């Protein structure tokens, strides 16, 4: 069964829009995580950014206390955050690139360029009992380098697929070529022993098209769930997404 990891960053984004720097306020991403778990999600993802623009340190420690499924800490490969992760001991970390100007994570990691430092961090995490995922574009060289780091998972970046989904060319579905890159990437990663997750920009409408991609273990979805929750609540938003995911057959 395809698993759903809920990214709760944007719950914190709404809180910080009103309560930045005050250490309290609603909506509470930790309470959101509990509702998502009760609704049947399989994991909770939170990104502790170096600039703390949404998720705060307090959030991840509370999440560690209450999350009963799987806590996935999204993080940059930066010494301060690596140290926090080793103490926090989430079940898994997903290493992502971080640029300060971006609203959310925009590109995949350049594992080819950073193979040595990513391998070192991968070892530290695994030694602490934490699994490692690398967030990458569906690029052959990046996938092969990811396998060489010894990471357990990759998370395929679906941002371009999601963007192309809304572009139409005459007689052609614009997202088809990126979809085929994702298919090839998932096959290659699987053949190299990597487990394959996917995420970024996925929503209730574009998700069924992604089901052409084989070997998917888990999807990490944030924005569309939090947006839907504004209208129907977090519990219904998660249940609706799980229903959309149900037909996936790998
Ligand atoms: N996966 C990763 C690695 C991400 O950085 C993000 C965005 O924070 C997501 C998944 C979720 O993307 P979205 O919020 O567009 O669903």
C-alpha cells in the first residue's frame, strides 16, 4: 500500500504569519500532526529550516513526543541541524537543499557534487538508528550517486511534473516527458536497491497521473492538504487524499 506522509510545515507557516517569535499561537502543527495520524496517515514530515521560518525547535521536540507513526525530519545537510537530528532521533531524515529566498524547497540535491559530505552525514544518521532519504530530481547521475552514499531512500522531486501538469500543448500532455523521467528514475533507483518516495506539488488532481511511476513507497504531501483543510478540516483532507491514493498498484 502506498503510504502518505503529511508535511505540516504550512500549518506552522500560518501560525508564524501572526505569532512570529512569540513561541505560541495557533494553528499548532503538533495538534495538526495528531489529527492527521488519527485520520490514517502513515508518517509526519516537518522541515526545520536553518532560518526557522515555519517549524520551530519547540515543534520538533513536541512532535518527537507525540508522533506514533513515523517522524520524518526534512533538513539541510548543515552542521547545526545534523546535530539536532542526531539528538532528536526521528525515524528518518530527508536531506534537502535549502536556499534562503525560496518559499519552499525548489530544486533537488546535487548529490554528485556533495557525495562525500552526504555520505558522512548518512553514516552518522544510520549509526544513530536513523534512516536517510535524499531529495533529488529524477536524474540518472543523481540516482547513481545517491546509491553510492548508502542512503536507504530517495525522494523523487515531483515539482516539475506538478508544474507541467497545468501546461497544455496542442495534441500533447506537457507533463508526459517529466512523468517518463520519473518512471525511469524509479526503475533505476529500485534496481540499485534504493527505496523510492516522491513529493512536492502533489495534489488531489495531479496525483492519479503519477501512478504510472512504479515502486513508490511513500508520498510526502503538504501544501494541497493544508489548503484543503482550510475548507473541510485536516481529518477530512487526509482521508480524501488517502482515498485518491488507494488505487495505486506500484
Ligand atoms: N517533499 C519535500 C522534500 C519538500 O521539501 C516538500 C515541500 O516542503 C514536500 C515534499 C511537500 O511539498 P508540497 O508542500 O508541495 O506538498
